[in-house]
C-alpha cells in the first residue's frame, strides 16, 4: 500500500507541475519516498524467494511478476523525477 501511495504521489507531482510551490524540496521528498518504496519492494522480493520452498510454481511466478512490475514502476518514477543530465564536452 505504501508503495502504491508513493507512486500515485509521484504521478500527481508530474501531472500538475504548476500547483507545487517548492518543486526542489518536493522532488527531494518524493525521491526519498521512492527509495523507501524500493526497499519495501526488495523486502517483498526476499519474501517471495523464501516462499519458493512451499509455494506452487504458478503462485511463485505470479509473485515474482508482481514484484518485477513494482520495481519497474519505481524505476520509471525515479527516472521521471530525476533532472535531465546536462550534456557537455569535457
């Protein structure tokens, strides 16, 4: 639930850029929440891996796919929040 709330907040932040006054502070807070969400997803991945001893293969596959989708959404959100890298010749 925490992961989904964080992802929803990121989407709201990206959809309505004019409504946020201090974008840099909000961006920083959202990046911290995404890091926490990523840690939770990693914990879920560990639980699914430990459950592989007694879960049927279908449930195991479903659990792995769900955790992978969470990681993908977190990564996509993190890339959306990151400022674009500036290009320069060195």
